[in-house]
């Protein structure tokens, strides 16, 4: 096969690769649009629940979680697919830094995402692997699996301290949020209203439902932000890859034309030589 034919084949392959990468980039853009349309509502609901919890715990501080012996559980929201740069590596590095300062070495990990879990293959029995969400519609199923894993650990150890580690689209940095026990960072000592909130159900039932709702919506908020950050990373990664692909295609096209010009020159020389011989 001539060099020009090889270049022609390579250019066709690069064109196919570009079509695939364009499709992946468009899918990521579609996911970003869906996530942006939902994230704001989730964040507002979480803020409202935290405000309700602050008001409730200010008048009922005995429900506020204590500082007893617990098992640390880290939920890492990684990626199910690749092409998102250092998305998973940044999570692992941040986790390692946090574990170095942890007093309890008995930490459990819940890894969300196939690509993230591959980094921890064969690293112990204290790891639970959860399939991540490729698209927005899969988030609820993923969160159900996370809650089931947390429930199993609660049944085994009774008291667990659950922290979520994820990419925060608001700050552009990694964030850590405590999920269980809930509301530990709220300023409950500053009573917002002199009159306790009027309740139509027993306080224990109200607080239990408040915790369930908070965990549900906080997990959705985190999952939306993580998937949004993943797709933003994928867009950046794809944009850079497409730029390099276009540069490579341009270089190969230039080489292809040079080889084609050489072949044309050789063909002209052969024609002229034959004409001279005649």
C-alpha cells in the first residue's frame, strides 16, 4: 500500500473518531442542560430543610446528635465513564489527605462509579462499590443503592458517621458534606423565634421525617452537582482532544496532498518521457 493510501485511510479513521467524540460532547451538553434545570430546585429544598431543622433543634436541642463512638463511612461520588480528566484522581487524593488526619482507622468506603472503583481494586473488605449514573434519569436508582449500603452498615455498627466527598459545581472545588448524623453544622443555639414551632405530630416523628427528607434531597443535590461537574470536565477534556485531533488531521492532510503532488509529478514525468520516446 502506498504512503498516500495509508494517509487516506488514517484520515478516514480520524474523521470517524471525531464524529464519535462530537456525539459524546453533545450528550454531555444535553446532560448539563437537564442537570442545571433541576439542581436549583434541589438546592432550595435542602436550604429550606436546614432552616426548618435549625428552628426545630433550637427549641428541641436534645435531638441534636452527640459525640459518641461511631464508624466513619465515606461516600465518594466518582464517574461511571471516562473522558473526564482527573475527576476521579482528585477525589482519591483528597480522601487520602483526610484519612491521614482521621483518628479512627476503621473507615468504610462507598465508591460510586465504575471508573473510580477500578482505582481501589483488591484494596480490602471495607469497600462497597456502587454503579454510578451515566445520565440524570439513573440518579435515583444509584442513590437507592447508596442508601441500602448505608443501611447495612448501620445495622452492623449501629452508629455511623457518613460523609459525602464530591465535586462542587458552585465552588469548582472538592467538597465534603456530613450526611449522618445530620444537621451537626447548623447554628442551633441561636433561637430564631421566641415561640416554639407549632407541631401537629409528635416531635420524635417530625424529626425522624425531617431527617429522612433531608437525606433524600441532600443526596440528590450532591449527585446532581457531581454529575454536572463530571460532564463539565468531559466537555473540557473533549474540547482539548478535538483541538488536538483537528491539528493532527490538518498535518496528515498536508502530508497527503504532498504525496499526491509527488505522484502527479511522477505521472507527468512518465507521460513526457513516453512522448519523447515516440
